[in-house]
């Protein structure tokens, strides 16, 4: 026959067994109910029901107890989703669990799925938010020290091609008289230019001439006469000319 203390112990053990059995049955029921939750849902234990993940969150697989937040660079604007969408190019999102992305500010751009936007590279610009950086047009430039929202016209005496970081000086024999030049012009016959980066050509001085465009030196009348005589000799004595001059080249810098 059990004493009072033994009866109490037996009663407590029976009570604990009943409690554990109830908890186990509840867990079994919860597991069964949770298994019914599909992708894009989660099991809400307080009401023992499946609920849709809110916008900005998702569940990639079924039977989940909680939703996952969209990472930075991604968003989700609709509830009950099993994935998030990457931010488009020239947009960004720096916070998790968001429902949209933000436009990159003027002078910046981004690739797909970015959390930040970066400044336009040299030779490019952007003056509208959410728009990709564009190459500077020919005749303009943008260096790292210039603003990001516009390109600067080349100064007179210089020119540039598309996407230029800096402008180039016109070579000797050439000039650019207006700002924003896309190419340099050759000096006309009777003119020359012996320095780079000039805005106009010089007129040949008295006693000298220049018959070709784009020259940086002038020729004396004596040199012109010598060249004419040399040309005549070459025509009428071609065989002798070939034998004598075929072994080396003559170079005359004008």
C-alpha cells in the first residue's frame, strides 16, 4: 500500500505524462498544418493558419514558419511571392524587405541588382535621374574634375571625339577657330601654321609660298624652282634616275 508521498509522486508523474502527450499532439497538429503552407506563405502558430508573406518578403520553399526579407538590391511589390526581383539598371535599393527601388540620382548610374549607384565615369555624363550615363558628344569632354551632369565644349584650337576625357590640340598645319570642334581644319594653300593648338593660320611671307594644304612650314622660291627642275629630270631621264636613286630615298621636308 502506497503512502501519501508516494501517491503524490505518482499523481505528478501522471500529470506530466498527460501534459507531454498534449504538447506532442499539438506539435504534430502544427506540423501537419504547416506542411499545407505553400511557397510564398508561412505558418502563423497563434491562429494555426497559413498566411501570405507580405510584400518585401518571400519563402522560397513550402512549409516555412517565417518569411525571408528581400536583400539589398532587390524588392518585392506583391504579397505571396517565392522570390524577389533585382532592381533594374540605374536604380538601387540599400535597405532589406523593400517593395520598390529608387532611381539613381543625376550624375550616377548602376547595374542590375545594385544597392548603391556610382558616379559617371570620365567621358560620360547624366543629367536625368534613373537614366544611364551617356558618352560626351564629339567636340566636348568631361574629366574627373568636371561636374557629372554635363560635358564641357572644347576650347578654340582644340577638338575631341565622342566620349572624350580631355580635348586634343590641333596639330601644326591645322587650326580650330570655334569652340566645340569635332575636328581641326587644314591651313589653305598660301598659309601655314608651325605651332599646335592654334585658332588660325599664318600667311606665307614675301618670297615664299605654300601650294599644299595642311603644311606647317613654307618653301622658298629657290626650293620650288629646284623641285620643278628635279621633276623634269626625273621624267626625261627615268632610266638613269632609277639606276641612280633606286638605292636610297630622298626626303624633303616642306
